[in-house]
C-alpha cells in the first residue's frame, strides 16, 4: 500500500540555519503530497501541499517540490526561527483511497 | 476557517470503562477521521466516515467503534478501555470526494487509561 518515509529526528538547529527534512513516498497512483506541522500541545496544521509532479508548495518561508522521478517531497527553509520548533509530518493522499498516510514525524528544535 | 473541536483535551479513565470521544466540525465536510498518535509511530487511522451513518475501518480498528448520526459529529467509542489505549487521539475532517484532499485537525484528546 501507499506509504511515506521521513527522516528520523530529532533535529536541532541554531537560529537562522538552513533546514531540510527528507520525505520519500511509495504510491501506486498519483497522490497529493502534504507537510503538516504540530506545535506543542496542539493538533496538526496544514503547512503546504502539492497536487502534481513538479508543483512547489510554499508557506511561511517553507517550501517543498513534488519530485516524481525521485518520489520525494523534501521540506526546506532557508533560515529557521525559534518559533519553528515543532514536529513536522509528511503525508500523502490519493482520491482513490479516501484517506491519508503519514510519516512518523520529525521533531525540530531551534535554539537561539 | 475550518474549525474542528474535540470534547476534551485531557481524559483519565479506568481500565474497563466505556469512553466516548466527541468531534465536531463546522464546515459541512463529508469526510471525518479518527487517528491515534504515538511517539515514533506517527498517526494511525482508526476509523473514518464519508457520510452520515457510514463508516470504514482504518488500520487499527480493534477495540474501537464509531458513530456518525449527524454530518458534523463523529464519535469514537472505546467499549472497554485498556491501558494500551493510552494515547493522543486526533479527529480530522476533509471536504469530500470532489474536493481537495487536505484534512483539518482538532486539538487532540490525550487519554490516559489507568
């Protein structure tokens, strides 16, 4: 079945460092891809999405490009802030399956 | 903005009790979902519903049941709570078959079974 694998954490960075969180997927169809963020004590919030190959999703300085040839959707940010500290989830969804598959999550801590 | 609310943020129950977790969404979404979240395991789908009175088993339905009597409300029921059901429970909703696939989440209920 469809699945998502993302890099294990935790990831600790200094403020203004460059962030990459790797995500690869396995799917039989043509899924949409998502990044969600979970701040401490809260539910998941949609951060960005891409619905087809070569689409780039972006929001709040984060971006990710849907790469069909490498089945990847890596999350990047050029300069992280302390307020970006959270758990990040990569996910995919396919209209044929009516549900969403999540990676295990990557905890990011940004230190001042 | 879509709003998904869950009845409790924290619950403590005893082994063997029947537990009800309620979820309400206010955007007329067709699909609703229940997940549990455990460290290192990400989110695992328990049940979902694509219409009133309709339900589908997810990956880990054992020990759980659900109810959807109204479109906006989706309840998760633990028939006889056990300690291995201690977890964070997240409810989500999405527009439906014809719409975008992203899901909107509630704040979660942290359940402890003692």
